[in-house]
């Protein structure tokens, strides 16, 4: 742990106190941390990023999530593997839809 000194204006001090009491049992350090994490997520730098793909042989007609190209039973598409991380492509949440990318779109993800 490292001690840091900040100077806040009166309104910011009041807001910090209010949020700390309301959400974090008065813990101002935890409140500042949550605010910084929230800022990082909303700035698009921290979230869920694709770190790889797993192949999946499809059993029915499926469109590529990224380009929309149609694919048919027996073809191999790629399901993304998501991990927490930083990237300009970071997503705030893991998508709930069935996400399969064609080989071209999966490859583009890492160029």
C-alpha cells in the first residue's frame, strides 16, 4: 500500500464523503478506487477483451458475428475467449449473444 496526498475542493470532499458512506461503509480509499475503475471502463480502456479463439464445428446455418457472412453445417468457425484487460477494443460486459467469427474475421482481430 502507498500513501498519497490529494487536495480536493470542498464540493469534491463532500461528494467523496457522501459516496463513501452510502456505498463503501465510509471507506474513502475504496470509494476512490471504484471511481477510478468506473472511469477506466467508461473510457474504453478496461473491460473484456478477446484474447484468443476456440474452433467450433457448426451444426446449422450461422452468420459470422463480425462480417455477417453466411456459413453452413460442417464448417468451422471460431468462438472468442474473453478475459479482463485493457484495450481500445475493450467491452464493458461479455456479450450474451452467440458469437462466432469466420476465420478471416478471427485473424483480423490480431493484426
